[in-house]
C-alpha cells in the first residue's frame, strides 16, 4: 500500500452515525461530495480522504493504522478492544473525544411472553448478539452461564426464528424491539459516538491537521451546548 500524505478518516457508510458524521466534518470546514458508489471521498479543500465503511470495521482500521481517524460508537470500539485483549493483539488507538450524537444502549431483551425476573432468568439460555465480548463481560460479572449465538445482523428476529431465547442488541428508540415482540430487561452498556485516532500518526503535518480538526470539533460541540 502506498503511503499517502493525505489524512484518512473512516466514517460509517450507511446507518445511524452516517449523516451526523458527515455533518460534523462539514461544519468543521471539510468540503467533500459523496458518490454513493465509491468507498473513498476526497475533500476538495483539505488533504483529507473519507473512507465510507461498515461501522464494525472502523475500530480495526484505526488500530491497524490503515486510517488516521475514525468516527464510531463507543460500543463498537469497546467490543473491538476486548476482542484484541482476548487475542493478545494491541489496540493502538486513543479516544480524542466523545460526540453528541449516536446515543444508544446495549440491552438484553426477551420475548413478551418470557417471564423475566432478573438477569439470572437467563441462566443456561441462548442469547443472540453482535456484541459477544460486551455480553460475556456483563454475564461474567453477574455469574451467569449462557450460550451465545453470534449474528452480525437481524438479531431481533432470532427468538421468533427459534435461534435464541433472548437477545443482546442496541436499542435507540425501542421501535425494533417492539416490532419484534421483545421487551428490554437490562441495559448493559450506554454508548454514544466518539472520535478516535491511531496512535501511530505519522507526519507532523498530519498531526497538525488532526489538531486543527479537533479544535474545530470542540468549537462546534461547545456552540451547541
Ligand atoms: C441497531 C440495532 C437495531 C436498531 C435499534 O442497529 O441493531 O437494529 O439499531 O434501533 P431502534 O431502537 O431505534 O429501533 P444499528 O443502527 O446499529 O445498525 P447495524 O446493526 O447495521 O450496525
Ligand atoms: Zn454495525
Ligand atoms: Mg441493526
């Protein structure tokens, strides 16, 4: 891969963080146009390239210094950090600051007909999730044994499909749970978006650009408070 002297920023291609991530960068004076077919968008006024990828891939891209910055949910970041710890792989990234969007919670939920008392009600059951590490950490703390069913998407249909007894998934408005006959029983992690940087930043020019963007972000967030 050729070394680029342009700053690379990874953002979610499509999902809850996409619009706000682009809005934030634009309000910091980064001009760019998105071509839906393209993975990369070049800024017209600054030496910045935007990489539009799946949110789950962003922490790894930053930690492996494929990109310099990433805008991501804290839940996805933490999930990847625990995974790397487990694999003895370094997590080379720092959180620059929290952002004021992408607020959600990672929760346990069960079918409406399930009589749930407390987390112990899940003892020995199967739980579908895209966040096996955050779920494991929580269940370990509670001393509950369970089986997991790893699903990258459509977690909410798992109980109805007979794949699991309950789920552990992100909840924002609660509409997805309701539409699937599930109810939330425990919040295991609260999250919002954040901006992260690879600890292997490269040139002083890139670092200066990161500092400039960060100070603009601070200004934008402060102005909204
Ligand atoms: C989460 C979660 C649900 C939805 C819940 O998906 O997996 O599908 O949001 O939101 P609601 O409570 O407002 O209905 P996310 O947006 O993270 O997309 P992804 O799973 O494709 O990454
Ligand atoms: Zn995702
Ligand atoms: Mg989803």
